[in-house]
C-alpha cells in the first residue's frame, strides 16, 4: 500500500501562489474555498520562508476521528477523502485538523456552513471515477488517470512535491545532501547565506 | 656573594616564575570561554535553519501567525495547536463521560422509584381544585420544553449517532438523519433564547431565595427523611432547577450562537472553546432535567396536572406547598393580611 504525501521545500518556495491557482483551475472549487494556500512566515524579515499547505492526508486523520457522520475514508493510496452526500457541514473536522484543510462554502440559513470541501490529492471522491457528478462535487480525478496532483505538477521551482511518500523522501534527501555538500565546499557561513531565523551566530536576535 | 652566584639565583628564580605562570595559564586559559559563554548563553550554538523554521511552524516557542493571500478564518496559521486538545476532549471525554453522567442519573432515578416509589399525598384528595399555573404560564413552560427537547435530541443524535445510529441506519441513512438534525438544531437554536427570556420573566418572581429554603434543602426536601417540608410556591429544589435551566440555557444559547454564526469569522479556538462549554452544559442540563421530569410526573403524585390542566388538588397544595396554599387562601378570602409563615412554625405538620 502506497502512502501519498506532499512535501513543501521551504528553501525553494517563492510564494508565487501558482499551486493555489492551479488547484482552483483544475478542480473548479466553490466560491470562497481554497483547498491550498501559501503561508509566509516572517514576511519581510530575515529568515522569511513560505510553505504551501493543503490537506496532508494524515495516516491517523483527526478529521475522520471527530466526524459525527463518519464520512471519511482512506484510499489504498493513503489519500483521505470524504463523502459529500453524507457530510452535514458541522465544521468539526475544521476544528480538529492540524492544517486548516477543511473549507466550507456558505449556504442555507444564516449563511452557515455548507458541505465541507478539501484537497482530494486530485483523486476525486466516492462517485464513479471521472464521472461528471464526481467532477462537480469533488473536482478532478487525476490519480485515476495516472497523473499526479495539479498543484505540484504546476510548481515552477519544484518546491511542492507530491507522490508516494518514499519517492518524495528520496528526492528531498538528495536535495539536502547536495545543499550540505555545496555549503561545506564554499566554507559555508549560515549567517552570510541568510539561512535560519533572525538569530546570528553569537545568538543575538537581529530582528 | 659573588656576582656569578647571584646571577644563578636570579636565573633560577626566573625559571620558577615562568613555570608557575605557565601552570596558572594552562589552568585558567581554558576557562575563559566558559566565563564569556556564561554571559551569552547562545554563543557557539549553530542555528539549524530547518529546525528554526519548523519550530516556528510548530509554534513551539511563540504564536507565529504567517501572512497569506487567503481571507478565510485562521488561514495564516500553519499548525492548529488547539485541534488535538479539542479532538481529545470531544472523543475521549465528552462522549464517554456524557453518556456515563446521563446513565448514572437515570439509574439513580430508577432505583429511587423502585425502592421508595412515588411520593404520595398525605391526605385523601379533597376534590377541591385550586389554580396553580395560568394558561400563559403553561404555554411558556411547554414552549420551552418543546424547543429544549428538540435541541437536546438533535444535539444528542449529533454526539452519539455515529456510535448508536450508524450501525442501525447505515452511513447513508444516518447522513440524512444527521443532516436534518443539524438543520433543525441550527434553525431552532436561536428561538431557545426567546423561550428562555419568557421563562425567566414569567417565573423569576417566585424563584428568589426565601426564608425556609435552606431548611427545605437541609431536610432533603422531605425525600430522605420522610414527611413533607414546608415550602412556598416553589420549593428550594425547584428554584435550583430554575436557575440551572436559566443560566445553563444562557450559556448554551451564547455558545450555540457563536457556533451557528461561523460567518462572523471567529477563530477556531473560540469555536472549539464554545463547543466544549456547549457540550458540557448541554449534558449537565439534560441530566438534571431527568430529575425534574421524574418529579413532575411519576415521582410525586398529583403534580403533572398542575402543568397540564393548570389545577391541583387542595390536598396536594397543602402537602407540598403549604405556604403558597395559605397565600392563595388568604387572597381568596379577600384579606390582605400577611400570612405569618405558618409552615415555618409548624413545619412537618401539614
Ligand atoms: C440557542 C440555542 C442553541 C444553539 C444556537 C445551538 C447551536 C449548536 C451548534 C451550532 C452545534 C454544533 C453542531 C451543529 O452545527 O449542528 C450544537 C451542538 C450541540 N448542541 Fe446545541 N445549540 C443550542 C441549544 C442547545 C440545547 C438547549 C441543547 C441541549 C440541551 C444543545 C445540545 C447540543 C449538543 C448535545 C450538541 C452536540 C455536540 C457534539 O456533537 O459534539 N444545544 N449546538
Ligand atoms: S483534513 Fe486535516 S486532519 Fe484530515 S487528513 Fe487532511 S490534513 Fe489530516
Ligand atoms: S463538516 Fe462534514 S466532513 Fe467535517 S466533520 Fe462535519 S460532517 Fe464530517
Ligand atoms: S492535490 Fe489537487 S486538490 Fe489537492 S491542493 Fe493540489 S491541486 Fe488542489
């Protein structure tokens, strides 16, 4: 059993929001809903980094644990999906999710929450693969077509990696080794490279 | 002393001093970095950029709110620190302890009923009726009851349906039930506040603490020792239930409204906290209401009529609410004289 995972390489992400746009375009998600978002930490300060985040398809998913109607399921690829025909839009998955992945269109009385929508790893939903109904409710099913998620495929710097966890880990491990050896070769100075938080080598906070 | 000898001594002395200072230096020099380091704890530490970033993301040392283009609630938060606490509360505490609380209260009531049976009247029913609740008072009561139980049942289905109803109805079937429950709960939730205000205005005047209430409580309302304890229109137990219902209802309404109006953009933390309060108070109020329902129906003979027909037998009034009975009688007699709290003087007699 494979386990599909995302990894966002903070040393590469340039906060272009291309993944967000690719996702919206590919899946035609409802108004006000963003399955993916890019968050920048220390914006405009030394040590600024950006990360693209969506549903992380948790192995032991908190959203599934709290759902009052038990509408989540994990596919053979380790992708966490849910059934919108059963979801009641209570918002509990949003309270429990570590990554703020579940999103809600505003509907009904008091513009309260509609049925939950979240990143599907571009794997559609419980309806027949690539049926028009599946597309309408859950967006594209690229996995069924043998393709990887649109957001990662779009990523210009290849910061956002998506795929089997072992392969993602391999790619990232190679990057880390390369980065470390390049740094050592240059007589690496963390401070000169402006890597890390705003704390210099003498431990003084510079921002 | 010859010059030669003196220069030799001087040379020896130089060697000795050199050796001594060398010894002192070898001992002291390595300590200098420690002395410096003590002033500056972080010196010499290399900050791993990865660690620093993930420490911020994980919010280990401080709240880190990032910036993002998204406008949704808490979009700038990468890791929701509070989520796991909330999950643990709902699944490991609210669900089992809530069920236990309701189960224990119901068992105690059942046991009490089986062992002691209903509280009987001490005199034969006189057949003479007096009015206990006006039409308006009864309407307010039943209006509140209807909304309360609609909300309680739909809420309990949301809380326990996954464990109790999915095995019976299946996931799809329960999806429809749960959806209806959620809509009903959210739609009728706000009307509960209206009922609560009406309930408060209608009954508050008779639910203020009065002399004799403490005595009633100390005697366990006559349930434990036997015999009846003097009381006004409402006894201390009823007064406590009134305030639990009002204050609990108020907490339920405020937290419920925070949960319903997610459109206002309150944070997950506020909503999670509201849910915690909502859940605890709901289960406590529901459990206490079991006691209220028992005493209003099977628990005390002749009580139910007061809320259905509005009238009670005089024997019932004398037995349970002697001071109120005396007040009613006094008013009927047209005399305005203040009743001299007969029950207090002759408590237990009635
Ligand atoms: C002003 C009144 C109330 C409002 C606005 C309100 C609103 C809510 C909301 C929004 C939820 C979250 C689930 C959902 O979206 O349907 C909820 C859950 C719940 N409510 Fe209420 N409610 C109110 C009164 C009550 C009362 C009177 C009770 C019971 C005595 C109650 C019991 C519950 C229970 C048991 C839950 C389920 C908690 C869970 O599933 O974890 N509520 N309520
Ligand atoms: S919605 Fe949140 S909790 Fe559920 S699998 Fe995705 S990241 Fe995990
Ligand atoms: S919003 Fe839908 S998916 Fe999320 S917990 Fe509620 S019912 Fe489950
Ligand atoms: S995997 Fe698909 S659904 Fe998920 S964020 Fe990427 S594009 Fe959107």
